[in-house]
C-alpha cells in the first residue's frame, strides 16, 4: 500500500531515510535534520512530495519527488531524487509500484516527465530501471560547494 508521507507517519520513514543515506555513504547523518527537511513536503506542496510503501503495516520503502524546470524542453519536470526499498522486500514489485506512482503523481501535478539518477555501481537499482520503458543517457554529474 502506498501512502503520502505526512507529519503523522514521518517517524516510520526516518529509519529508511537513514539506511538510504548510509547506502550512499553520507558522512554526517542527522536524524533531526532529516525530520525537519522531509517534514516540509506533502501532497499539495509545490516543491515535492514523499511516498511510503507498506507491507502488513510495516514501511518497507519510500520515494521522494521534487519539482524543477527544464530549460531544454521549457517545461516543469519531476525528479525522483530518492527511491529506497529495504533489502528483504526487493524483487517483489515494490520499487516498480513506487516509480509508477511517482510518475502518475508527477503528471497529475503538471510535470511532463519523471527523471532520476543512480550511482554507477548501484546495479540492483539499474536492473529495475532498465526493465522499465525509460530512456537512459550518460551524463556527468557535478556538484559545487562553497568553501568555508
């Protein structure tokens, strides 16, 4: 079952957010910062929404969709910035269901597409993504952080 993450059920998702950040080797995981940051999104928030997936009342996955714009197509796009399924629930259609839900949500909010990235070595996720009717292009991903 897929639900919108709200302030009422956010605490159930936070351990998975921590696991996701651990997977991507985030150095300084801050649970309070995660609570504040992810608590700001919702179904009617113009910046984005987070969804959870439950099996037998246990949260086993989440996905986060943010909205931005693409100058190349002059349109609003949705970015699925996060998708995480606990290891024991992988291969059961959970990730696919969340992606499809995120696409439907994005389109309902006026976005023309859903896009995402994954790590080059995340082969488990790539197998799922390659099984979808999604296109894939190589891009270089840059980040620039102001030095303090």
